[in-house]
C-alpha cells in the first residue's frame, strides 16, 4: 500500500466495517508495541551470565558473549574488576575464617583491594 497505509476503506462504507478496520489497526499497533518490548529485552544466561547479542541477526540467533565483552563492544567502555562494599566484607570474612592470621602474614599482600572502612 502506498504512503505506509496499513489498511484502506472504499467509500461509502458501513459503520460495522469502519469499526472492524479501526479495531484491526489498533490491534496491529498493540502487537507492534509488544514486539518492540521483546526486542528491548537483553537475554542473559542465569548460570554463567553471558549475554546474547542479536544485533544484526534474527531474534534469538545471536552470539553469546561475556558481560565484559558485550559492554566493551556496545558501550565502548573498559571493564575493571573490583569489589562492592558488601562483597568486600564477605570476602574479608571468608579470608579471616580460612586464614585467621592473614594480616600478620604475607596473605594481606594477595588481597590489597580488600579494606573495609569502619
């Protein structure tokens, strides 16, 4: 159809036909909105946290890649590893449990990032 028209009516038309055509058009718009919603979902593996990149491919056939690679390619950002305060505290507790005297030995050299401010 010309000019991106979704449907057309021949004049004169009946009210029922007009209602049917408008309802059909609204249904198509709703389906397009739902489809767009699913296109905006980022598939992430619940086990390994890899991301499927469907860009430029049929939906669901993209390459699975690490979060770091995905962010590096899409956002042009460099990823660095660090600890959030909660994980740093957990790691410090784990190290204290496994190596009770780690502050008095060479172990603290292996974990220079872990420092909890109290």
